[in-house]
C-alpha cells in the first residue's frame, strides 16, 4: 500500500502501560522476544519493542512526567491498552504537506531519537514523526513515522519470535458507526474500506484496521474486560504466526488462559496483555 500521501503501510502499533517492567514480563510469558529498554531523549518516555521483519509492536511507558508526555499519562490514568498506530513514510515532511492538502491538520514534523547500546558503542536511533489531530479518526491516534536509522531498530538479534509471530495482522477498534468512521481512515491510508460482518475493514499492505459495531464487538469479545471501555476505542491486535502449535505450547507452559475464536485465531484476553486482546492466527 502506498497512498497519494506517501504512506506505505503500518509501521507499528503502540500500547501504553503503567509499569514497563511488568508489561515486558507479561509479553515474554506470551512467547515474545523484547528489545532492551529504550529511553527517548528529552521526553521522559521509555519502551520495549517486539520486532518483526517489516513492522513491530511497542510497549510505551512514562519514566519522568513532562509536559510532552502528559497526554499519555492522562490516557494511562484512564486505562492501559492500545493508544497509537504508526504508519511509515520515506519522507514525512512531504507526507505532512499532502495530509494538510487533504484536509487533515497534522502536527509539525518533529525529530526524535533514543540511544541504542551496540556493546562497543552507543548510537542514536533517529526518526521523524507527525501526528494527526486527536479528532481526525475515531478511537486511536494515528501518526506517520520516518526511520532514518532502520539498521538500529531492526537488528538481527531482535528478530525471530519464540511464539513464531512474524508480523502484525490487524488492529481492531470498537466504534458506534463503522461505516461513518471508515471514511476518515480510508482517506488517510489511501485505501478503499471493505465491509465485513458487523463492521468495516481498512485493508493495508501487511496489516489491516478492523472497525466493529457495538453488537459485533459484544459477540467477538464476550467476557473480555475490553467491553467496559468507553467507545470508540482500540481493543485488539492480531499477529500472523507460522506455527499455532508453538503458540499453544508456550501459553500452556506459562499457564496463560486462551481460547479459539470463531475465525480460528488463538486469543489471549486483555487481562493477560496490558489492556489489549491478542489474536494469533
């Protein structure tokens, strides 16, 4: 997927967590390999990443409260869980201009960095971000990321997940009116929304966005605490895996409860994954 705005697909999904060390331990129980802690320069936040060949999953926490990260602190105070979805671009500044021309009001592109310990030296992973305005789409914050040092992010020792997850598959949101919400998502991503039972899909190059109605959400996530969240809200992340048996074995050894969904995914409930339900399929 490459839209007229230069957006090429989903780069990563980000969850906000109250305790980053506890979150890392929880995801290791689920069979993920996590990166060493990364501390963002000058903004008071830190993360652990779960890396795949072309995208990744981020656990983001606050170490030092600042004016910049207050938006995340306020969100964590309400609930842990999926907060943001990043798309990738080779030229964020050009994408920023295209988004503004398309009727969005993105933030000015800003430069960010974090140190990466390479053993014999410390290098800086550098990237440029622009965020869509909070009201641009329902339920989640969308932003665009340009990586200037991908070799420091996608390092060989971070790749290859014990649970055989190979990529993000989808992000699921509960919204009151999927058809109405889909218009802005499709315009941003440059793709045509596709109807699905009880909702709408926004297809992507690798991963899609699923917008579910309240009725469909209640069916698909029956019994999960995510049903208590105030809509619109992101509630689930799906991963592509190469060996479902490996997933089952890891979850069984760790004593993590799971069940099989109607679509043949292995689902771990949000109580086991910091506020977001996870599908392995």
